[in-house]
C-alpha cells in the first residue's frame, strides 16, 4: 500500500475505480441466463443495482459475475417467454 | 505607492476582498463581521468585482458552499465571527482535510453563553485544531496586509490549506484608523492567477472528492496535512519578503518589540499589543528591561523561533483573550510548549483578560509588568493563572 | 444534439456512469435509481452526495464507483456544497474559462434530505441555483442501522421507533417533503420510483432541462430496513404506486400532473404486508393503525386528485 508521500492529497480518488473491485464473492445465489427464454426486453439490465448485466449493441449478454451480488431482482423482474423465466437463481457452489 | 485613507477594520477587509476579486464568496451575516460582506455585496451589485456571491442561509452552508466552490476550481473567500465560526466548525475540518485553499476573515468575538457580541478570541482559539493556517492582526492595516498575503500562503503548492485572518471585533472592526492601501494592480499582480488542482469541473478528467477513508489510509492523509503545515513557516516568510517589496511593510512569524535585552516579557495577540507597547515604552524609560512578543502566525505555531526570541527572558506574562476552562489559556500553553524546545526555563504566568470585549487598559498592562518585576525579584509566583480586570 | 430515446435498447448503448463493484447491499434500490438518473442525463453532470449509504458504499478509498465528477463533504449540506460548485461554474463560465454546458445533481437519502439537510436544501432552492436535488427515500436512517426519520411511514418498526409492548412502532405519519418542495415555487418538482424507469428518466430530463432548481423524490427500497427479501426492490416500489402510498406526480411551474392513476387502487395493506417493518401492525390490537395508514393514503390521494381537477378546470380542459 502506498505511503503518504505517494498519495494524491486530500484523498482524491480515481473515477470509476470500483470497477476493479470484486463483489461477486458476496453471492449466495447465482443468476443463470436461459437464452432461449429471453425476449431481450432488458428489464434485467435497467433494474440491476450492480451494473452486472452486460449488453452489447442493444442485446443482452452474459452476467458480469465479478460484480453480481446475487440479489435476484433480475430473475424477479424477468418476464421470460410464455411464462418461462429467462433468469433463474441457483445456489452458489451447487 | 498606495492611497492613505481613514477606514474601519471591516472596510479595510472588504477593500482587500475587492482587490483580490475572488471567483466565489459564500457568506452569512453575523456581528461584528457583517459589514465586510455588506460592503462586498455592494461591490458585487455595482459590478466592481466579478465574484459570484452566494448569500446562504447559515454559516454551515457558507463554509459548505465555499468548499464546493473551491473544489470546483477557483478562488474562494468568506468572513464570519463567533457563533458563525462555531456553526462552521464541522466544515472547517472538512475544508482543510480536503485541502481547499479558502481564505476567511474571522472578526473575533466572544462565544455564547451569555450571548455577547464583543471582541475576544474564543472563536479563533476554538478553531485552533481545525487544520487552518491562522494569522492574527493588531490593527486594520495588518488585517488588510495579512488577508492579501493569506491568499498566496493558502494557495501555495507546498501548502494548499485554508487560512483564516483574525482581527479584533469592534476594537478594530468598527474603529477608524488611517491606513495605506496598495494600488489595485499591485494586489492583482501580487496574488496572481488562481491555479486549480484537479478541479471538479474538469469533466474530461472526472475525480471523486471526499470519499470514505478507512483505517488503512486515514492516517496517511493526516500525515500529509501535517507536512503541509510544516511548509507554512517558510512560505509565510517568503510571501512576507515579497510583500515588503510592494508595500514597504515588513512581516515575520511574530513581532518582537524591545525584546533583545528584555528580562521581562509580555506575550499578547492582536489589538492589546498596541496598548502594551505604549506601556512598555514608559517602563523602558524608567530603565526596566521589558519587551513584548506578538504572535502573527498562530497555526502552525513557530515554536523554535518563539523560544529563541524569548530565550533570555526571566519572567513571561502570557495574556490570553480566551479561556480554556480548567486549563491555562491557549496562548500560554503554546508559549510553555515553545520554551520546551530550547530548554530555557523562564517563570511564566497567565492572565485572562478582555473577555466579551472588556476593556484592556494601559493600567492592566502596567499591573502585569509590575507583577513580572516582583516575580523576578522574589522568585515567587502567587497565582500562575489569574483574571485581569474582573470585579471581585 | 439528438436525444437518446427512452427505450432500453437505445439507452443500453450509453455508458453506465455508476460502475459495479460498489459496496451497497445486494438488492438495494438506491443504485438502481442512480444508474437510471445518470443514464437519463444527456449532458455532462457533476454530482454532490450527502453522507449516507450511497456515499460511503460507492467511494471506499481507493475505489470509486462514480465515473462523473463527484463530491461529498458532509451529511446535512449536499445542496449547499453543490450551490458552491454551481456558483463557481457560473463564475468561470462568465470568465470564459469553461465553455461547455454542465448540469449539477445532488443525491441525498431521506435523513440527509427530509431532516438534517432540510435547511440547506430549502436555502439552495430559494436561491435559485441551477441544480437538481434527488432524494432517494427509503424511509429511515439506514446507514446508521435503521433509525426513524421524518420520512418513516406511520407504524414502521425501526431501531429508534421499535414496535414494543406499549408503543407500536412510529407514531407519526411521514412528512410530505415533495409537497413542501412544491411550495418553494421552484420550476420542477416530482415524485417517482426506479420501478417506473421511464417515468423516472422522463422526470430527470425535465428537471435537468429547466433553468433553475428542481427536486425529485425517489422512493427506494432497502431490504434491511424494510425487512424484505433481496429481490423485492422493484416489486415493492410498484406496490407503493399501485396502492397510492407513493403516487407518481409532478409540478411543472407549479402545475400539478398525476402521471399514473391506478385502474384499481389497491388497499395500502398490499404494500405493507410484504415488509417485515410493518408486521406488528397485523396483530389485532394494532388494527387502528392499519386503518389510520389507509386514511392517510386516501387523504393524500384525494387531495392530489382535487388539485389536479382544479388545474384542469382552470385551463378549461
Ligand atoms: S442477481 Fe442482482 S446483482 Fe446479480 S445480475 Fe441480477 S439483479 Fe444484478
Ligand atoms: S429480463 Fe429476462 S427476458 Fe428480459 S432481457 Fe433480461 S433475461 Fe431477457
């Protein structure tokens, strides 16, 4: 860790650096994406508190498991297809 | 050279602020400093300054807005007194911790209760540990000069700390004295352009200011503040030297008055120093070797230099215009600490005087010198700490 | 400048200005709201944050989740701090040192907004700074461990208004801050929730567009304080709106619009019953409190409807 001579004065902090911090280890449950049930509504993306759903060119991609805390909001809000959810929560380590 | 005018202390401060022309001022009225911001508001209204004046709803918000403005990336000033400073107290620490070079005039006034609007130093002394550079001023001229120099000190690359300039409420703030003002362009050149450091408004280079710092890093930032304070003495002297070139007036870390061969000495801040000097002259005429030390830089306190200046003195009377109930007055504690740095062991007494604007008269100064003389002769101290000018 | 349409496909192409890796609890409503606010903004913004969960958890040194310029100074003064930032912006713009248009957003929780920061908020609004103050209201001092605030709803069990043997939780109804802010006569005031992302983002855009101060009150769930499972943040906000506990409305230059009227107004117990903080209200001896809670909701809702009718009548609609 840096000493006082090396640190920017006044505790100035680099913008966006939390991106490097792993909160994935908090997870007790893991969201799993079932692509065939996905209608690409992106509700999961707009409601995720941890910016943990990747989207590319307007299309949903994989979870960002380094940041996902496993809250389950995405699974709760996912409408899925014909009553079948595109996100299910599974216990970690199972 | 500049103009000589007869003005009040507050007017002198407002005039310095007009010449400094800060980017933002955020202030709230409080006696006896109100006139500073009133006059400054008139400068803003008449277009004599470019300043954005933020007329906040409390002193707490005044200092908060000053910090926001300073963080945004420009020069920021304010003024307050007493309860106003007390309400700011939380934000004073934040201004210094975030390393914001805000410059504030503190027109010294007693703290309640009982409520009292007159001058003493309880407010400034209460802010002693807030991490601000503190300069103290005997009269309007010194306050004006100190304020202009404070800009350079606070903003100095090696310092980057907030600074407050103290001046006695009413005794100086409201009395008219003749003093010399520098020409506007001289002040402008002297202070120079403000150089922002990682400003918040630089949207191309976003920064996070004021994060949560846990025990793993907190102490490193405090050590940095200590380091900045260590640089202040040199910067104060360097700035004073340059100021002397443009003004002809010389300043140091403190003023030593007839101290060279003194056996007895008075240490006192601000306006009371003037009264003491006159009395010292009378005693000198009678062959009594008495001198005076008037600190200018109180934070950081120049311990070694003060000790050196007082090293030949046998008895010191430290006058405090503020109480530390159950302890010695704040100035006494500093002088006692200073004397530890060079091992000289003068006898020291402490007098609490002038609280809530109680007059400090020449006979009070004479009483102190008489007592110092008696102690020098007998080696006996009746009371180390006592009140001066109080009715039994 | 073309504006990003408020469609998720288009919005998802914008950069997320709050990164992951912050330390808010799993399932907290606040970061959802913050992400939406920052996604709505179409110009550079500078943020001031009051002390609180959001502030501490997003900026644990040396990490910061904020990609926009961000400042925190203390608890009660986000509005005052931002006043200073905005004043400096005006000063530097006047001098030509800054060219671009920048907007200013303050975030505070209900403690920092309804209570300790109320004075500085009111002052900043009265002075007319061009800032948007956004309160994320989760109805208690969650950062210090769920103490009651003036935003805490009637009957809620908090650590300083515990449901005990004699006193059944908080005895006072919550303060209606949105109305108080409307009474400031500022150009824009609104109330919304992150569950209604399009409503929230529309409001943020309106607030940023007005010249002068704006205030938005965002209901935000806290699963620790509300005692709900971590996946309930959005569902509970939906219920708050469907029961009219938290109506979606806005004041544009003083004119009220109710943005959503539930087809069927659900009883407030629907909102209360999913949350552990109201559990004790469902015991028989506290029935009167449930009744009172419903009366409070009904009164607020009817007042809003009446006020809106008045506006419509005036405009001959
Ligand atoms: S479980 Fe929660 S944190 Fe993880 S992706 Fe879903 S909403 Fe985001
Ligand atoms: S909420 Fe469900 S259906 Fe919608 S994009 Fe996400 S995974 Fe697909």
